[in-house]
C-alpha cells in the first residue's frame, strides 16, 4: 500500500535535515539484495546534487532550500527499493541574478568556483575568486561558515556520477554555469 510523508515548516525549521533522516531510516530498514543497494546509493546521492543546485544561504538559514520537491520511492515485493524519482517545483530562479544583503546565490556557483580543476578554470575563464562575478558578490556574502565549497564540489561531482551523469554531461553543466556567471558581468551603455 502507498504511504506518504509530508514535511513542512517555516524557513530554518529543519525540513531538509528531516528529509535526510527519513531517507536514512528507509535505507536502513529496507532490503538490500541485488540492485537495491545501488538504488539506495542513487537516492542518497541525489541529496548533495539537489542541495547544491537548489539551496542557498539566506539571512535565516545557511542551507535554505529555495525550491520544493516531491520524492517518490518504489519498492518491490521484498521491501527493497527498486526505483525513485524526484520532481522539483517552485524553484526560486530570480536568486541567480539577485540576492539580498548577506545572502548567497545557489551553492553550486560557489562550489564550482572553489572546486574547479585547473583545466576548468582555464577553459571557463574562472580564477577561483567569487568576487570576480557580480552574481556572486553583490550581496557582500561569498562564504558560509564551516562549509568548504571545494570539498562540496567534489562530493557533487561524485554524486552526479553515481546517479548516472557521465563526465561529458557534467563538463557541459559546469561550462553552462560558468557562462551564466560571465553573462552576469555584462554591462550595457547608452540610451
């Protein structure tokens, strides 16, 4: 029979952390033979990817989800997870171009700047300094206390691989993100 868990609350109430705890519990108590362990790892690894692309530092919460999500996990007759799907909704797209004072853009931009390889930096025109980009420094906040953006970037790339995203696809995503940052530095003059 189908069951649902709805997690709601104010900003900073712990919804994201609560969802992680529930997923960890489901992973622990469900079966793990055959392909189930791989499915569990894929479900777990969607978390760093979704958080990096969909969460940001706000005044009230250093890891605030700026989107809603619906996660569905299907189980076989033995109680083992055999598939999962995540749907996002209400993504706060305006955050890419503007953040309030003391807030950050989506984590992934800072992760990319801090964790990109020398080859990426050369090809994408990155220096490793978020103050190079208007979209990242206009609010006066480029870091989150206790967070190593470079380490998170490596965790995200590993998670992307686990969920089936090949290195070429990842490269194009990082290239697109760098392009967005450069586009944010374009200024227009004249009438």
